[in-house]
C-alpha cells in the first residue's frame, strides 16, 4: 500500500463536539474528531506532532484509559486515540447474526479507513486488550498499514482459548459469560451495571481495588455501562471472540501467515498473559521480530504503571 500524503491530520466532522466532557478534561491539548465511515461513526481525540501513532483501548473501558500515557508520546508523535465501534462515543452498529459486526477484522477496518481519511496510509499502533486484538488483526489483514505494533496485556485469541484450564476459566470467566447468547449476559449486567463494572476493574487490577483509577476515567467507563445498547455491543465483541475471531486466528496459523512488522509486548506480572504459559513464546509463533517486557501491573497496565508502559514503548516506536 503506497504511503499517504504528508499532511497534518485534521479533525473531520467537528461540528458535533464530544458529549463526554470528562474525557476531554483527561487529555488537555487534544482535539476531538468524529469520522463518519458509513456503517459506523468513530469518535476520538488527536494530539501531538510527528509521525502518526494510533492508540486503541480495551474492555471494559474506552479511549480514556490512555490518559496517563498519551502525553508521553505527543512530543514525538501525532497521537490518534479512537473509541472502538460500540465503545465510548463511537456509534453502535446493529449486530449481524454471524458475529462479524463486532469482529476484530471489522474494528481494524474501521481504524484503517479513519486514518486514511486523516491522510495516513501507514502508522504505528499501540493497543490494549480488545484494541490490541484489533491491532494484530490489522497487521495480518493490512500488512502494509502497520509499521510497528505495540501490544499490552494479551496473547492471541486462539492461544487464549487454548490456555483455558480451571484457573484461567475462573480468572477470565467473562470470556464465556459475555459470549453467551443474547440477552442472557445483557440482562444480568443490567441488574446492577455499576457494581459489575467496578468489580471487574478492581478484580483485574494488581491491588484488587479501584485505587489505581482516576475518578474522571471511572465515570467515563461507567457511562458506557449505563447504556444498554453499548452493553449489548460489549457482549457482541466477546461473542465474536468466541467465534469469528478465533476462527480467523486458526486459519492464519494453519496457512502460516505471520505479522511482518516489529512487535513489542508488555504484560503485567499478575495479568492474564502471565497465566497463559510463556507469553513471549506465544507471540513469536505469530511474528518474526518480537520483543517484550513484564512489568508490575495487573490487567490495566497503562493506568496502574504508566511510567513503565511509556518507557517500554517510547524506544520501540522511535525505532
């Protein structure tokens, strides 16, 4: 894919400002963007100067999860933070029966299209959790688009399912719970969405509490769980993970397809990948150039240990 024009990325559809003012308060100096791609409208924030760097969040959060590390990259990169489809302030497309609507393939295609609209055909990408899954799917589906891939706190979807034993099933129960047919998980979460979210965040953190989360960020996350349509989207994300995402991974492995760009992987010492065997070895099955580092953190590394995350990725993205 040929490189895009050397233009400063400009916001699109800015006539409708971000409605969640709390999000903007977490990112001083960033500009809001809303990009209408037809099936979905992606919302995001853009800030900094330099080559493009995309940052994609995970579940059960939104782009607010980057508020403690984004500023560390803006001196050298033009940072593009997007809410994945169904999350944050991006739109919520109606799910198809085959699970494709919330597949990581669809999420990756959203970001490729959005960045093209902003004048970038090639860029670096840093992803956490579901955003990282969209990121490595993008590197496989659009190999000329991702120049460098940063991964926080996941192993590939097919490998995660293969690692399920009794211990993993208890810690990562949400993989099977959220993937149950509609409307079972949606109805159960709706009974007390704030409790469900807060318990999820606390139980996946290193401290086992909410102490590591900024109150403004917490309110941004809670807002999503107050919207039944978004809760449905979160579940559809995991339904795709149990079906189409897993199938695509297994097809790529069988065909010998690999990620061609350099990959840098950071995981927490008490996060999910630490229970999946040797996580670096798993990523080396998928890419030729893989580096990595374990840090003191739970699943939410960029909020629990932002200095370590920023330090680890700064040199990697600088090349």
